[in-house]
C-alpha cells in the first residue's frame, strides 16, 4: 500500500511539473498574439492541403479498393488528430537530439527533478492546434458524408480511445528515437520516416500497400491499430470482417509487439528517472484484390477470406 501511495505521489508531482512547464510556454507564446494566430492559421492550411491531396483521388475515381470518399476522410481525420496530439505533447522528445548536440543535457541532469518530465515538457507549440483543427474538420466532413453510420456513446468512447492509442504509439516512436541519441545523434530522419511517413501512408487504406508494409505497420510499428483497424471496423463491415478473420492468428503477436514497444518506452523513462536520481545525489501485387459485384477476396495476407 505504501508503494502504491508513493507511485501516486510521483505521478502527481510529475504531472504538476509538466503542467507548470506547459503553462509557462503558453503564456510566453500568448504575448505575441498576432504571431500566434498567424502560426496556427499557416499550420492549418498546410495540413489542409495535405488532406486535399488525399481527396483529389476521388475526383477521377469513385472508390479506392472499396473505400469511398467519406471513409477515406474519416481515416485521414483520425490519423491527423492522433499525430497532432503526439506532435504537440511529445515535441520535446522529438527535439532531444538537439539538446544532446548543444551539450545542454548536463544542465538537465543537475536539476533535482526527473529528466523525462523536463525533456517531455521542454517544447510545446500552440501552432500545432492547426493540425488538430484540420483533423476535427475532416472528421466532421466524413460524418456528413457517412450519414448512414449509427453512433452510440460506446462507439464514440472507443473512437476517442483509438485516437489516444495512435498518439501514444507516435510518442513511443519519438521516445525510442530519443533513446538512440545516446549512441548516435543522427536519428531525426529515421524517426521522421516512422512518424511523418507513417502519418502520410496511413491517411490511405493500408490494403493498397505491399504485404511487407502492411505487416510492418500492423506488427512492428503498430500505428494501424490506432487508425486503420478501428476506422474500417466502423465504416465497412465487409472490410473489417475480412481483416478480423485474417488477424485472428497473429493477434497475439501484435499484442506482444505493441506491448514490447510500450515496455521499451517505459524502461527508457525509468532509466531517465534513475539517471536523474543518481546525478542529483552525487506487398503480393495489388491486383490480387478483386472487387466483382460485391465480392471481396482478400489475398494479400497468409489466409484467404471470401465474402459474398
């Protein structure tokens, strides 16, 4: 019981410190209101142009492997919100390589607080509200186009949990990239491949890609479990049923993989806490997908499912 109480005290103190760091940065950025509004607006239009490029496909073609424009809009919107949250909350971790390059990490170690919270709350930019706003508007457009969907409070809650899960996976990738900075500081582009590249790729259905990429974003860096899988479950029963049957076998591997990523992230955080205490004390081809008169054959995974 005493150990649980101490853990709760540590979580409370770290959360309070994080909120204080965020408050200071918000107050500092609010001093330049015109600049802040310009930053948010510019970032909103940049993210909006990325969303428009996704929708331009449907000017020429009615569907994309069975996905309609409303379903794609929902997928892109959920992904944009998840990435926007991770980009806003975990930007300090993403900038950790710069701290190492400038030799400022020693100063962080000297402070009598956890270095994880210091790094985590060192960069908080309100301009990233532009991407969050774009993602919310994309989801609103998708719900307008998908008016036949029936939403309940439980489904809305699960969707919010999906968004939070996607954001958590992105933050975990950033944290792993920051951990590698202790051995090499040139990891920014590698991390961007998994974060910015993953966001761009998963704004489209995962089934349009090669089988290797599908498995990569399902079992190695499981970002698809925070966007593609839940969106397909809510927008297309046929697509979800096929994927569910094909994912039954490797589901345990996916859970182990996801848990492994979180476990590595937690161990990295624990290591940083320990350092702080110590320093203060001394595809197949896509043609294999066949859509004929409502028939959907999924052949791009080890199992084959046909639905009539």
